C-alpha cells in the first residue's frame, strides 16, 4: 500500500484505486484476467470519474452570474487528487472537496465521495455529491470505465456484444465537435443486443439518453464458451455512454452518466444547461454502479 494507490481484495478478485482522480486502475481475477484497460497510449486513462460536468460545454466555458469560468471536457475531478478517508481490506473511501483551485473553475461548494467495495463476484462504486454551500449546486456526474476489448487475448473484437436487460429501441444521441447534435438518430441496438465493431464509433460516443435498462452484459457469446465477461448495473444514473476509438483501439468504455454534453447551440447560464442535477443546500445525491465479472 502506498499513498498513491490502494488495493482491495475479496475471494479471487482484486481492484486497485488511485488517489489521483479516485480512479480504478485494475480489476483483476486470480485466474490472471485483467478486465480494466491499462491506459496505453491509445487512451491514457483507465476509469476516470466525470465531475462536475459530463461531456463538453460550448467553448469550454461555464457561465454563472455574469462571470465566465474555464471548464474543460468531463470536468476536473479526474485530474484532482482525492484524500483517503478509509483504506480497508475490501473497501476504500476517497473524498474531494472544493478548494481554491476548484473554485477558480467552478464557483460552488461541494463534497464528492467515492466508495469502492469489492466482493467475490464484483466491485461496487458508490458516488455521493453533497452540497456544502448556501446556493443550489448544479452538477453532473458520471463513470467512464474502460474495459479491455477483447477481454480474452486473441478473441475477435467483432465477436463481442452488449446485451441490455431490456430492448433499447429509442433513438440515441451523437456528438459533433463534442456537443450534442440537435436531432436524435436511430438506435444501433437490435432488440436488446448491440453488436460491437470499431465502425460504431466513427461519430464518437453512442449516448443513450432514454435508456430503459439498468444493466448490460459485455461478452463474446453466451455460456462458458464466451470466455471472460462482465455485467454492469447502475442506480441513479439516467444516461449511458458507450465509446471507443474508431481507429481500432482495444478498449470499450461503458459509462453510466447523470448528464451529458451541452446541446449544440446552447450557450446560456450553466444552471440552465439540460441534464444537470440541482442539489439544494445541505442535500446530497447518491449514484452507484456495480461491475460483476466472470473469468469464463
């Protein structure tokens, strides 16, 4: 254990979390399967937390009460060092609170708490945003975990699919210059299944802003023949992003979100931006997701 990272374990599963960004950088089975993308040059992150925005603001500018603040894509939490509040055998807790640096970017008081808990079959991440100030807190929050694609070396990427708990026939949203296109687009999901290929991501992320499901399975086929697989389930999140690079990078991001990029053409007050949580003084919002894994 170092001050920079902490590893939690249960049964045959372990996860390592960094203080920088409160970011999970490994989820590994004793069978030697690493589920999390190892931040190779194609994308130098693992599973960043997105706060206080998800996606991008127009011109990377946040407007509040006549002032303009620079807020870059996905916010500052992923590049901030959290403090350790707890480091146990199967659980760790990290906290980020507003400070002089954050207030220069985002003029609000907050406390963001990340609780990682591991058991024999998976990992839970509980995220709580508390409003510690005297005015309403406008914020978004999201996960951005990247998983190896394929999960089993040598497997064909095109053999993998996402299978949702429910049919997902509603239109999806896509991005242009990092901003939400005005018009929805037909869903690429057939029934409950999304066949995965690099070409899906030519137009950046697939954004399910009317998601019916609260879980999705990522695997190559069914049963033991599918090899390593995982299931992600979520509570409190209202959107889901699915992303990779169309260049063939060997990772897939499955991203529960509460919020999304600014719609193209929106350039108003940040508090009026669609998709935000509005947390009253003294109140908090709690969201969570779980990653269940199978080595075969």
